[in-house]
């Protein structure tokens, strides 16, 4: 037995060039499989952690997924708004601790503009109830003096190269990245007063201004376009401050409760609100629903990495089978000195197991290194936090699957050699 | 030592018998020359004698035991214990040293290792010396040797641990005349010295004179005359 393993090792060393290629291809497949799996779980995690600490999201009556899409992910737009009266009514509910209204619809170079209150920055949380952190400057003041102040998400500041004091112009509606098609609020520029730290959530891609500022820039607009100059009504940035800037409508509201127990109570209250049709959704439930839709892409990722693994295992089988003819003499010698067909089978299976094991371990190490080194870059570029920690259960599963499949695959040439050596007799008949 | 009765063998998938032999017997410590033209079934008969192949009918008794009555694993173990084999060429594992190649049978058979005089390694060295292989080659990989040298190593390997039967399948056909005569003398001498029965297969009848017994396979094989 040990003699056989010794011979297997020497034989493998003799063919180290070819085997190294097989090990490499298995390592690459394993690394790809494990990295994709890590990416998949971490994307899912950052997705699920896009909002936390908010008990209910309230908007006009629509689908929960659609409400989450525009209120949290800033994708698409609301079909209708909700009245500030309703928001105040919800805030007055005895179980409600706080309400942060948000107003959407404008953009800056493809990034969503969020009109809200200064309270947003203390109430909104993501991940494991992590609060927003101001990396540079401060949040907007919310007063008339600081009317045209903006706070940028980390990605906006980085991508545009903006820093404190930068003057920016908002565009009406959600225009393309260059804002070419949108009418601009060029008469009322904003000043950047703060930049938030990266969160890996849609907050990074948002521009935050006060609700009053959004009212101000739309004072002389009607139906989504500025009043023509002929109408002779223009309101300067300065004059806007003299108007009543309290918003009548907002897009949605984030609601925090005094205790989780009341969540269905408040949800019923909102859904049954009589003055206008409203809807309240639990973020966690709606996120799960949303993920079920996006899960298709996730499955495609998994299927792709499975195919990669399959191809490299097929190459293992092909390499060993191709080498089998040239090894027939070697196997005949072993049979002549007393090795049985089962020894031959064991010899080939042991080699396959070693090659697969080595490849899988190298691949896992490669995946860990890749996540470790590329993690910060991925966080910066895509806002996905890759955790370089211990392997997940699914990763262990994939690792075991690669090992098992590799050993099974190495049995294919082993069985063929077994049959050949049975049929060959004492010397190979070629 | 070896006795064959009513042996019939047909390769899997073949339409006719390859071998049909009524009977023959090989005594202990004899040297037998088995000859016949290429393709007459010599290698098949060797496979049957060595227990690698099993006859569909008839008996091939080796040391009083019919190979066909043993399961595969036992046949392999028995072959490792009692049979040494020399092929026409490619006898050695190219990646093992000369010494390790000679020691191979002792790795698969405890009996062969036990029957070595002194340790197996000592026996291997002594055999390599007797087959006339220069000592500086012993630790070189077998692939570095010439064909003539490889056949000598193969003879040493077949003889280590004093097996009762040595089978040689055209071991001289890759050698030129001078090397062939040397090798023949060496193999016959060593087999006689260790008391092994040598079954030597060749199509070259000029070698027959040096053997105790000569068998013509075409004459023995009834399948050939049909």
C-alpha cells in the first residue's frame, strides 16, 4: 500500500508538467466558484442591509416592491405623492417615535436628489443599525440662511470629484448622466456643505438637500417646466426665501416606532388612513420580496461558476485519459511485479484525489487572497463590502463538491485502466 | 511446477479459440524454450501460465493450485510471490532508480522480500553485480540506461527473492547478437543457480539448443491447426 503510494508519487512527479496544468485549472475553477459565491452572499447581504432601524416605509398606495425601489433604492419614480397632512397624522400616532419625510424626483448628473429634514442624518441607519457618518463638513442646516446647502453621498463626491464649497446645479426629473435632456434649476445653485462616509447603500449615490430647498427651486415652475420668460415671473434665489417654503406633499416617509410590537398596529392605521390612499411596508419583508425578483441574476452567477467547475473537471478527465495510453506500459510493469488491477485503480484514483485536493486548496487560498486584496477596491468601486472572513457554509459545500467531483472524475480513467489491464494480459496489446 | 490440461482460451469478443492445448507439464527447476511464429498465442499462453489471464475451460496448475480457483486478488498476490517476468522491452519504471526497479517485487510481496539473502537491498545489489551492471548506474533513473542494460536490470528484478517461475517474453528481440548471447547466458545461469523454472518465449529457434526442454506452440495448439 505505502509502496504503491510511493510509486504513485514518483510517477506523478515524473509527469509534473502536465499535472501542474491540471492543478492550475482546478485551482482557477475553485477560486472562481468560491469568489462568486462570496460575491453572491455579500451582494445579498449589502442589499438586505440597505436600510435598518426604520420600522415602516410609507408611500402612496402601490406595490411594496415598487415603494422600496423608489424610496430606498432610488430606482424609478413614484406615481403619486402623499400629503404632508398625512405625514403629520402618522407622526401624531402614539406608537410612532419619529417620521422622516423624503421627497424625490430631481437629480444631479444621474444621481438622485433627496429632499428631507436634518433629522434624516440621525434617524436613517443601514447594515447592523449603523448610523450615517459625516466624513467631511456638516449636514445641511435646514434654516432659511442655509437653504441652498447640499450633502453628498460618498460615491457622488468621489465620482464627480466634488469637495466642500463646490457649487452644483440640480436638474428637474431623473435625467441621464449628463443631464442633457433635463431642464436645469440653473438659477438656484447649491453649495456642498458635507460629504457622507461610504455605506455601500444607495445613500452613497444620493444628493441630500432640505425639503424647503426643493420647494424653492420649483416656485416658478409649472408642470415640470420653468415658466417662460414672457410670463415675466421669475423668482431669484434670494427672493425665494420670502415665500412659504413648507412642502404640501412629499414622496414617502420613513417611520420609526417606540417599540417593534406596534408595527402591525401602525401599518394597519396607515393602510386604513381615510384622507388619502396610503401604504406602509415593513422594509425587511419588502426587501426579501425584491430579492426574490433579483435572485434570477444570482442563480445565473451560480450556474456559470458551476459550468466553469465542470469544464475544468472535464479537463482533468481528458488529461488523465490522454496520458493513459502512454502509461499502459507502466501499468503493465506494475502488474508483472505483482500489482493487481485494483492496485492500478487505486493508483490512478489516488493521483486524481491528490491533484484535485491540491488544486482545490490552492484555489481556496487564491480566492481568500483575491477577496483580501481586491476587497477595498470593490468597496470603493461598487459599494459592495466583501467579507474576507471564515468561509460560509455554502462555500464549504462548494469546496466539498469540487473535491468529490474531482475524485469521481479521476475514477473514470481509473476504471478504464482497470478494464485495459484486465484485458491486456501480461503485456499491453497495442 | 506447471501442468496444463485441456486448456481452452478465447479472447473476449473473438469468434474462435486462441489456444486449445491438450496437456503439457513443466518440471521443477527446468528451462523451457517455447517457440512459434509471431501471433501464434505465445504471449496469451504466458498470461495464462502467470495467472494474469484465466482460461474459460481446462486447468492451469501452478505449484499444485489451479489459477482459475483463486479470486483475482489472490492470483495477484500469488503471482507477486512466485513469478518473475521479463518483457521484450520497456521493463522498467523510467522514473525509479535502477535499484528501486529491482526492489519492486519485494514491495508487493513479503515472501519475496523474506527470501532475499540478507536484506532486499543487499540482494538487489548482489544481483545487479551478477548481471554485470556498473555500480555507478545503480542510483540513476532507469530511463538513463541503454536497452541492453535495461534488460539486465529486468533480469535482476525477475530473479530477486528467488521466485519459483521466471517468465521471459522475447527478452532478446531488442538486443543485437553479442548482447543477446550475453543476456541468454546470464538469464539461464541465474535461473539454474536459483533453481527457478524458466519459461522462455521466442520466435528465434537458434536459441533453443541451450534449454532443457523445447516446446513448439503451433504443435501443441490444436486451435492453430483448425
